[in-house]
C-alpha cells in the first residue's frame, strides 16, 4: 500500500510517502513561510526525487485538524485537489492522534498540545503502541491472558496500530488539562508547539510524573499522518475528496467576531446615557470632556450623539424597539458625536470600551453617523486622529476617509501629530 501524507496544521509543513511499512520519502520544514509557498513545491521535489507516479497512490492521508485555520485550509485544498484529479480516497487523520503517533511504543500516556492562544491548547490524551495493549491485559486479569494467546499475529498487530483515545481531541484551558491528567494518574509525555508556551507552568504545577518529547519527534510529521492513514484505509475509514472537511474544533476568530458584530446595536443618545459616556471619555481621552460640556452638546441643535450597546452572553434576544434595552441583556460599549455646521460634518468623538473592542461597535457607530449625514444632505465629513492610532486609522480608511493634512504635535499626553481625514462628496 502506498500512501501520501500531508501535514499543514501548524507552522510545520510536511509531506511524505509511506509504502507498506517503509517511509519512502519525507520532506519537512518548520520555518516562517506560508504553506501556500512551501507545500506544493515540497511535494513536487519529493516526487521527483523518488520518481513518484501519483497514479500509483492508494490513498491520500491528510492532517484533518485541529490547528491553524489557514494551514488546515491549505492542506485540505491540496489533498482535495489531488484526490479529485487522481480519483483517490482521502484518510482524514486527526492532527493530535497523528502527533501522538510520533511516540509509538511510549509508556504511560501521550499528551500532544498545540497552542490555541487565550491560555488554551488543542490537546488529547492517548496510549500508543504495545504499552496500551499491556495495560489492557493487566486491567482484564488472567482471563485476558488466555484470550490474547489465541489472537493471531495479524490481529495482535492490528489492535495495537491505532492509538487508544483516553481524552479525545479538544480545546482546553491549560489548568483544566493538568487537572484531567492528574485524574488519569499515569506518567505523561508532552509534545507539540504548546510545550514551549506552557512548559514552565507544567513544571511548576503538575503533580503527575511527566516528560517532554525530544526535538526529533516533538512536532507534526507527514510520515506519521501517512502511516496512521494507512491503518485507516485498512479499516475502510476513508472519504471522497468531495466529502472531506477539516475539523477546526472551534470557530475562527473572524467567524466569532462576525457573530459578535451581529449583536451590536446603535441608537441615539439620551440624557440617561450621560454618566456612561462621561466615564468612557475619562478612560479613553487625555482631554476628556466634562459632564457639563457633554450635557450642553447633547442639548444643542448641531451636535448629534449615538451610543452602541452589545448583547450580554445569555441575554434575551434584541428587542425590536432599538430605543429601549433590558439592562440585563445589553451593555453600553461606546458612543460617537457628529457635529454638522455649514453643510459639513465633523466627527468630534468616537470611543469604544477597551474591554469590548473588536466586536464591530466602532464600525456600526461610523455607519450610523454616515447614514444620518446622508439624510441631512451632508456630502463631506472630516475627523482628526492621532497619527499613531493605527487601529482607528484602519477603520476610518475602510469607511472611505483619506488623509488631507496634519497638525504637528497637536495632541498631548503623549505629544503626537494629528492627522486630518476627509470623506468627500458622499
């Protein structure tokens, strides 16, 4: 059996061919280049080196996740493209199971960890190789010894070939993972790119005996994906190229932010909002407006204010009447002020609670002001921003604003230039 393995679930890019029980070739790189730059050239070079006829492949094994969203998508696209072109089945190999397979024969349990950010890891716990078969015999007692003596050599090898799953792959807080390992109570060997991130904490807090895998087997390898994929193929556990989908385990950051943005609403500011707005003023601006200045501006005819609210986790569905919110369901998260004079609009203020940024509140406030300006017949809009506020600049530019001037050392605490932006003729 000849299996092509593809691994792109992390910084590691790796391709390999396993023919029966032999790693015919493997090309692995752990370097800061995107897999779109490396994966296909590596596959091409490996194929030329061993004179690989892709039509002779029996299947394509691909690391199916979890891992880097971009890396998994590139690996999936490569495997699906080859599978469709060659009419070959795909073996979707769980990333963490394949990583644990690097330590086949290891005593105790194996715990691969991939850094999932936010103090979490993608992880699982496995017994791999003869060690876990011996454990099963010991647990079952003498009856198991007599029964296992009747197994054929093929059956015995077959039962040991696939890792035994103690904890299926999942995203866990590192503290929760250590708690589960202590409950399992067996010596554990860690590997994966999450190790350098959390090694010091493991050494300080984990009570269970542990070890760390050496460099040559501590990261993903396509040879392990291909070898484990071959076992999947023997068991008929394959999918067509059209059916294959990566297993991300959790939604991407972009998807989470898109869903969160759907639960941001904007409404006109009222006197009842003054306290929240004033507190945010003091938090966000070194030249914060006083409560009296805010109240006076809210009362005049040329200043127009909006506030943004975000839905709380577990809160009620958004009411149809955007002018009234249940306090338990929605939370103040930002505000904006547009001043209209002589047919031009100037955005005087826009601020979002630092703890609630990156949910789309700033953009929705900008959209509300632009919509109102359009209804009022205002064509040109302007604003000023600190030159170093790159996040705000990115938002304003995406809303159609462009730099037309600069005020030298305009801002204080700290001293910084002000950029003058305009959006013309909208």
